[in-house]
C-alpha cells in the first residue's frame, strides 16, 4: 500500500536520523500535497520521532497545524515556487557535505561519472542568515538550475520529483563529499576532461537540467 505524504515524511525523517544526517532537532522535510500547499515538519521535534499528526500544512501565507512549522519553511516555499515538478524537499546538516559548506566549497568540478550523469554539479549557495526571506530568495534562485545545493555554513538541501528521489540525491551527495574529503587528504583530485564528460552525456540518459548545469 502506497504511503501518504505525511507517512512518507515520517519514514524519511527516521531514515535521515539513523543515517546521522541530522542530530537533535536539526533538519526539515516537506512534501507538496497540491499545487499551492505542502506539508512540512515542525520546529523543535527530532526527525527520528516524527508522527503524521505533528506535521504542518503551509498554504500560501496560511499555516495550519498543532505546532509551529520549521523555521525554514520559506526556503521550501521558494523552491516549490520555481520548480513546479518538485514534490519533495529535504534539508540536513550531514557531516561531510556540511564540512564542505563550512569551507565554502561546492562541487563545481566534474569529478565523478556517477555524479555527472545524476546531479551534474552541486552549487554553493552564498551565505544569508538562515530562516530569513533573503535566505529563501537566494536558495530559490539557485534551485532553478540544480536539484542539490550546498548552503554555505548551513548544510545541504535536496529536491526531487518525490521524497525518495530527494532522499537518494541527498544520500549520493553526502557519500560523494565523504569520498572527496578522503581523496583530498591523499593527494590532488583530477577532474574529468571535456571529452570524457561528452562521452558520458552520449552514453547515459541525462536530464536537461543536469545537461545545462554541466555545459
């Protein structure tokens, strides 16, 4: 039986908590439920102990639910506003991605074949005070051209056509940042050449958003 959006948020919440992508009450998850509304996790609740009744509905400027929504709900609104196909968003402070975010280093080089054909690049969104409209606005700008964004000094956010899509992109990104951290400690990392990238684009079904990102 297919899970409801609320049930799926709770399932993903437990998964990111078990994976160590969030600690304490960090992170937020949302799922679009119709073209103008989405469910989002509440503030102050561990993602490992969510229940469907605690989730909040955001419909324009109207907030419905038993608790306060995540302070980052404006960021989710901004992403949904510019990407009509997106129905799931996850923001976490996973250790390796966040370490690169603290250093202000996105993944602008084309290094890993698997990342080139699935994510393209992982841009770094410049720092703005979290939870502010200015922060939401700049994330929305970057979200128009990439599904996974590194947030300077603030973690990583992943968007998908559904929540599982967003989760697997997030998991891939964290794994790649871990590999990159290890590789950089061993020596210099070599980028793929333009011809190698072109061969990948010819060999794999790469979506247009990713193709634009790596041109």
